[in-house]
């Protein structure tokens, strides 16, 4: 099979005032001083002592008044403790607490309260609470949410990270996602990319090599598929072709689009290539040589059961799969590619500062600390105490430290990864959810026999309509 038959090629801050001796001696009405002083001081000394005491009280009162009334108004963050609220996802407070504790040691006047949120309807809650003044000071958001959060996101000050430093320390996809009109809107603590998970036992039994090109992928998927006498799939070669039961289907199709030269934000610029990618994707679920179909369970469950040879997933899928089947033996490889198009999809989470926060200076200090190399390493170590590995580093200068880690494949794919609004699992009830409805319809229609080019055109128009709603 010629690769051209699969896709169309493409051409990241006074002495005490006592009684004077001369006055006593020169006064004819006063006798000479006694040989011994009286046991109690003269009344004038008592009076002057009282004045001094009263003066001290007044000074203290002024200091207290200034400290508690005037200074807080002039410098609200200079006096007393400031409490920041940090909304996170996925990590329990026990993981984040040591990092927060280190920050609070450096800044004893700042206290950080971490609140783990549920992803379900999180984005809507974030926007609503931030808008009415009850939201967090710092929060986590998905890399594709920037257009939806511009009303509440605070631009990151250049004193925290300049555009040049951001480009130097983070992956290109991050610069593209998070820098808008020369302003950076968040700092990622992790990166995640789509990779190919393969069942080691199935591959060893079949004596096949893990495919690196789409030509080989097609061949291996078919060879690895086992059907019974009723032509029902018992062992699936690859989870591709459908929309409803393929985990990360939008991400996979986006990867095919990108590798075939489709602008993911402007499908209309190359509808034929999008049509070819839709046709290729759906072919994996079309009999008689199908390696997948819509009767099977969710692909992540099928892979965990040991009945799927190849599965496309992210780093978090590793833990889900292991929780389902701790004994499953699998490896992680780069996604297949077209010649010169080693493109994967990046889907990651970012930390941002609320523009509605009353403590933006302190929140900025905290974000600066979170993004530091030292904090990133400690966070990874804390995460690794409770699971196989922590979130893959977002910082380029830490990538090399994961060479021997299970997390490394997700780092290795990051330099050439691109992002897409066609991404699943964000539960955003916004761009991602809306645009994926059009994509799912296109997949189902092509699978049902519709013309791929027509469906690509319809998808292009629907996606464009959604993107325009968000100023894209």
C-alpha cells in the first residue's frame, strides 16, 4: 500500500525635672537640705514620671492605630497574613502540601489553601465563582481553555517570566497555546502527549514489531485481530474507527489531520486532506478487514482486559489501566507517522492567576515558586510516592532527568506536538464539547457510508461556527 493512498502528502518581589539645688539654697523660706533624701520622691517627680508614662501610652496607641488602620489601607499585603486559595485538579492535598509548606517558609505572611476540585463542570464553576468574587486566586485550567477564560485570567508579569524565557524553558506548543498578543496567560507544571500503548504479550505471541509508520500500523492491526466463527472480534488489533467507544477519538483524528497537513483551527484550508484522514480512520471499523467495531467496550477497558493490541493514550491512562489490571504488561511508543510528520497531540494543564483576585501580588509570587525548577522536582517526587511516576515535567531543562522513567515517552513526543480543540476529557461544556459533536457526527457518517469529503466540509463549517463564538 502506498502512503499516498492513506493521506494526501503535504507539499511556549531632658534630664529628670527635679527640684533645682540652686533654687532651694537661694530660697530664704526653705531650710537647708537634710543630710538624707526623703524616702519618697517629691511630688514634681511623680508628676513628671506620670507624664512620661502617659506619653509612652500615647505613642503605643498611635503605633497600634497606624499598624491596624492606616497601613492595611495603604499597603494591604504588607501587614498580617494573606490567605490565597488555590484550586487544583487530580492531586490530593497531601501531595501539594509539602510544596506549599516550603513556599510559606519563604513567605511567612502568605498562607495558601489548596482545594481539590472535581473536573465535572469545573470550568463553569471557575468562571461563575471568579466573576462574582468568590473564586480562587490561583487555579488550574486546560491548555485549550484560554479563549474561554480571558475574562478572568491575569496576564503573567514579565518580571515573573519573560516571553524569551518562556520560549526557552517550555515547549513550542505551550508558547503557541498560552501566549496571546504578546502576553502569557499561564505557566504549565506538566506536559502530556498522545502515545501508542502496546500489549507486550500479544506482540510477542504474534512475533510482530511495533509499527512506526501508518502503513505498518494497518498491517499489524489486521494481523493482530482475532475473530470467532461469527466474525465477532475476540482480540482487537487497534482501537480506531468509531467515535462512541474509542477513548480519545477526537485526539486521534486530530493527530491524523495534523500529520496530513490540516490546520486544526481552519479545516477549510485543506478539506480534501481532512476527508482522507476521516476515511483512513473509519476504515479500521469497516468489515471485512476491520480491527475494531462499535460492539466493543470502551477501548481503555478492552486494552486493560488484555484483548486489545494497540491503544492510543496519555500518561494518565497508564494509571487507569494499571488500576484495572495491575498485571497487564505493556509498553509505550511514539505514535505512527507519515514520512517527516512525527506529530502527536499535546493535552495538558496549566496554572493561572485570577484577574479578580484581591491578592494578585502574592498569587504571582506563589505561581513563580510553583514554576521553579526546585518546586517542580519536589512535586514530581511527591507524586511518585503514591504512583509509578509524577506528571511529566513541563520544563525543558528537566526533561533529561526522566530518560529512564516510564514518563519519558510523553516527554519525548512533546517537542513536535500540537494542540487541538478537538480534545476529549476536559468536560469544559464549551469549545471542546461543542466542536467534538461535529467531529463525532462526521466519523459516524463516514462509517455509515457517507462521502468523507462531504463530511469533512460539513465538519469544517460546524467547527468554524464554534470557534468564531470564542473569537477564534
